[in-house]
C-alpha cells in the first residue's frame, strides 16, 4: 500500500500536479507490481521560507542515509 507525499514550492498548476500524480501512479504500479487502488498520492505545497523548518530539518536531514535521491542543496542554501 504505497503512499507517496510530494512536498514542493507553490506555483505549479493543478494540471501539472495532476500530471505528476498520474506519472507517479503509473511508475509505482509498474515498478512495484501494485494495483492502482492500493496507491495514494498527496501533494503538499510549502512556502520557500518554511522549507528548512517544515521539510529539510524534519524529513531530509535526519533521513539522509535512507534517501535514494539526496538533494543537491544543503541548509545553507535555503
């Protein structure tokens, strides 16, 4: 039962977010041999000035070794 949360800056259109969710769904189903009904996807918009406290520090920094794709930026870039 994969649940995917995408956190990103605001500014993308609803069409872009729907397309992203559809592509993620397609890839999750194909890669994990899952059914569509078992997958859920959320998109959370986070203001740039909140990224460090709401995303980087709680979600990225403590999980750095577990990330399959690490960010190309650090806290000093935010």
